[in-house]
């Protein structure tokens, strides 16, 4: 086992564990945000830089710090490593810059975006972003397109995290969409007008951290904070049939997979459960689902978010010693 200290909290992890996974093992505020890493998708991470941390000691045999901040989702733990996340002003400053960077092309259309209230970028900007932008150039603009019968792609909002590409690659039989072109011309697109039409394609909606991929059967039907999430299940031959139903009174407005506290799906669900079963009779309702997030849908109102304060490293603290 390897010993790692993150923000003064020490834990032990197996070899091959990344700093982000070690932080999630500890839990709480010291866990770095992740906009592209997804534990259930192989190869994800390393794209958005929102999980940057400072390595102040590499390992027991190499006590030097790393020369720059590292992406915690793709940096493996070494024995004796010391890492700073919220104890480092440098990391918090860098995170502000990352938010500003991610928002360069992302429109601030939250009032009309279906993802508002459950958007990872909205949360990240609220906690770490600046109130203004310095960006004066023209933003990229794309037409909205349908990729598949039930999925709308709104490329203006995409932050190129690649999660949807990994879903299509790892969950479906024939991937027909991916990132086309390079650099600032990169965009999510389908290959020669193909549509995404396989049994698990709807999961791209759930993994998308922003409102770039939305469910056409739910679009503009309601704000997420007006619907109640319920744990439901049914017998399904394609997936486990365990889902979350978002209900307004007796009506099911949408079906999604069940997400954990890091916004990741507990299980991927099939399109039949997601798009075709909107009748209450189709499901066994287990009861209300607790949404473990600090954003609007967990409370039906915006909680007052306490800005991350910088915890001083142990050696700089001045409290009297016992
Ligand atoms: S569409 Fe969503 S999931 Fe796909 S790359 Fe863009 S932001 Fe990521
Ligand atoms: S979550 Fe680590 S780079 Fe995106």
C-alpha cells in the first residue's frame, strides 16, 4: 500500500491509484472537481484541467515538489506523496483560470438551458469562477443538431471533455460520433450524417457535464428543480432496470440513470427505460431519491455556497500546541 497525504489528511491506497481517486477515498471538501474524468469510463480524464493539484513532495525517496501543478485524475500516487488542493492558494487561483478558460466559448445561457440546476460547469463557476470575463474575441457558434431520435447536440455548450465519445466507444456496438477536426475547430459530430441509434446511446446525455447533449423527450418541459427525483425499477432485459424517475405529481417527466455524489452514473441504463417508459405503471417506485449535490436540485433552492477557504498547511498554523 502507498501512503499519501492530501491537505494534511493521510490515507493508504493501492498502487496504480490516482491522486483524485485517493482524494475521493478520503472524501469531503478536499476532493478536486472533475469535469472530464469519469471513473466508469476507461481512458477518461486529462482534458479539462479542473482537477489540478499541487504536489509538494513527490515521494519518500524524492522529496522535491513537482515543477508545476498536475492533473490529479491522471497522476498516480507515489509512496509518501504530499499533495495540496484547498490548502494551496496557487491551486485555487489556477482553478479560477481554468473556469475562465472553459467559459471562453461556453454561452451563459443557463436561464434557457435544460442542464441548469444540475450542471457541473455551473457549479464549478459558482464556486471558483470570476464574475467577469476578459474574453473579447468572437465565440464559436454552431447550429443545434439532432444526433439520434431523442438526443439534441448543442455544440456551443460543449467543453470537449470526450466523455460522450468514451460512452459511445465502450458501451455501444457501433460508435458513429466523435471529436472531428483539431484545436479550436474541434467539435463533436457524427460520421457522414449518421445518427446515434443504439440501445445505450442515451447515456451520453447523463455523462455530459454541461447541457451540450440533452434529452429531447424532456427538453423545455420543466426546470429540474420543479420535478422530484424518485428511485424506480422495472424488469428489463437490456439493463438492470434501476433508474431515477423525475416526477411532477403523478407524471414522469424524464428518466435518467442514478447518479452518485460525484455526478457519476451508478449504472448505465438502456434507451428503452430512458425514453420509452414514461408511464408510472411501467415502474415500481421505491421512494424519493436524495440528490447529494450542493446545487439547486438538492434543495429546491440555491443554497448559500460558502466559498472555499484556504486551510493553512500544518507547519504554518499558529494555534497553541498542547
Ligand atoms: S458533448 Fe458533452 S460529453 Fe460530449 S465532449 Fe462535449 S461536453 Fe463532453
Ligand atoms: S478531471 Fe482531471 S483533467 Fe479533467
